[in-house]
């Protein structure tokens, strides 16, 4: 029995070392890949990665023929904002990874402030319930729906600490400083968890 403990301890230490080594190897390979990619990119392509144009919700077939499609092919677009549906996202992503010079995938962003397919009350209305579990669940449902459609960057939840309640954007927030940072963190976890 006593002889088995050192063997288990050594095996555990080797396992931890190999996991750490594998992580370092992965990070080194990723850094090398990124360094090489950055050297290949022109200044226009680097600036293009910062471009997130609103798609105006591309209709079927526009990924090929539109100005957006041309810019994606040229590497002048890093992602699209407000494009909705798996097929549309797949079409423009195909253009990016098959027809552009560097084959860099796009990122897709969207305001998912009060739901995606399932529409919930605006955050101001939800905050009036004071039911944090309900608010967290509504954010979770929106996150699952948006990610299932291919949206991988949401601008939600909105935290607006507004000094002038006349500003219309206040309705998108969860009320001026009513909810503590801890509760807001729980809400954010509902969007990003799992």
C-alpha cells in the first residue's frame, strides 16, 4: 500500500507537467501562426479586420454579388453586424474562407438586447421585476438562440450608467444604478456561460 502512493504521486506530477507542456506548445504554435499571418497581411487587410459594417440583412445571393461580398473577398471586412439566419451567415462565411486571399473567417455581431428569436421585455421592464433569475434566464435563452444561428459576438447586456434620464438609450439598460455590480455579473454570466 505504501509503495503505491509514490507511484500515484509521480504519475500525477507527470500528468500535470505534460498538460502544462502541451498548453505551452499550443500557445507557442498559435503565436507563431499569428505572427506569420500578420506579416502576410497588407495594411489594407489589417485595417479591414477592424471593419464591422452593418449588413442591412443581406438577402439570399447577395454574398456573391454585393459590394459587401467584394469587400470580403478583398479582405476589407473583419465581420458583419446585424446579419440573421444560418444560411446567410454560412454564405458570407464561405466567401471569406474560400474566396479571400488569407481565408480569415468573419465574426458576426448583433444587438441581442431583449431576445433574439424569443422576444423579451426591454431590459428596463425586466429590471422592474427584481427577479434576477428571470433576467438571467431570458439572457441565457437569447444567447442560446443567437449562437445557434451563428452569431458569435453580442452587444448585450447593456450596462448604462446614465446621468441624464432623458437619453433614449436608457431603456436598453437595466435601470440607472439600481442593480448591484454583483447582480449584473450574474446576468452577464447567463449570457456567456455554458
